C-alpha cells in the first residue's frame, strides 16, 4: 500500500517505496523501512544540518535533526618556511656583523675616542702649567693629523684675484686652516682668510697685524686660543708632543718678511713643523728654530 507523507513545509509529498506484505499466519506486523533522510542543508560556512524521518506502517513516527560543525584545518603556505629560514639567517648575519664591529671598535680604541671626545682639555688664560694635558682627556692627537697646506696653492682661494692679493701674506690663515682641519673640519684658506680680513686682523701688506688676531679669528670658527709671547721651546714641544699643534711666529726682525707656521712636536735635537710657505720645511734644528723664533705660541682647540 502506498501512502503519502508530509513533513512541515520543507517536506514534499513522497510516495513510499515497496508494499507491506501480510504473512500467511495473520501476522499483523509490517516491514519497517529504513529511516528516510529528508534533507541536508548548510546553514553557514561552519554548520551543516541534517533531518532524518523515521517511518513505520506508512506513518511518520519521529524526526531527528542533527547539526554538525566540520573541523577546519589550518594550512601554512609552502613558501612560509622559506621566509622563516631567510629571516633566521638574516638575524644571525646581523648578530655577526655587530659582533665584528664591536670587536674592531674596541681594538682600534673607537669607543675610547667617543667617550673622550665629550670633553676637551681646558687651558688657563696664559698660564703655561694649564697647557700640559691630562692624557685621559685628550680626544685625538691633532699633531699627528695635521695635513700641510700650501699658501701658494691656487685651489685654496676663491678666485685668481684673491690669490694674487693674499697668497704671500696669508700664512696665518693657512696655519689656522691646518689646525682647524686637524680637528675634523674641512676648511680652505679662503674660508679663514675671509673672516680674518673682515675683522681687520690681517692686511695684504703686513699679514697678521697682532697675535690676538689669531684668537679673534679662531673664535669665529668655534675654537678657543691660549697664547703667549714668552713661552720657552721645551714648553712648545711638550704641548705639541701631547697632541696639540702650536702656531708659532717668526717675526720680521728675525725672519725676512716674517712667517707663521705650526709646530707638530720635537725632541732634544729637532723641531717638527708644518710649513705653508714655498720652503715647506718639515724639521729644524733647535738652534735654527731659536734663531728665528721670539717666544710667541698659540694653542688653538675646539670649544
């Protein structure tokens, strides 16, 4: 016998498959068909709903509704592991470079120079005893980093006219340029000469007019000057050997035309120099130096 079933609005009329067969012994029991799956639907991306209809004697006796949430499995892109290995390799490489830098810096005294560079030796006004440096305060040995400049080098001037006007009287500007650059600056003679001339410390005919002109000019570039007209040679050499180059003067009454140059050091026999003139003297005997020198010296250091 065929019967029609209906389950709410979501179940369409369905004809039951097969027929109920009666036994010869008047058994009234009927064959029970298997549960009928009415519908399977997905409510969302993560939930699945299944409705099961149980039928007996052509009648719906129960309905089971089950909901299942499929498990999701996270997947990792194939190139993710490559990227991870690359990042780890770069990290190790960076650590290696930092280690090498630290070791190299310690070996060369770079860290020492950084800490020492925060403070410079402070000189007294004119006291010779104030010029002697404490070794732990010296940031760099400027006497060893002085590079000789020729006052007759046209490239050191801004124009041909400037060169023709000043080249043979700019020894004071050239000497200051050497010292400034020894402390890490990058000046040319024209830079210092322009300021020196502007403040009236130099003329083309006489050169440096007064020793105080070095102090006034250096101050315009962030340097301080300790100078004296009565220092002895041993004091000058000691200061220069300690890392501070000293600008000295050979006055016109002792040296033809007068001249200023830089003392870099010395010993009991000789004096080492940076000479900007055409002579380009690197060393003089103590006796010859004393014949031309009258006692003036100027120590120029960064403020």
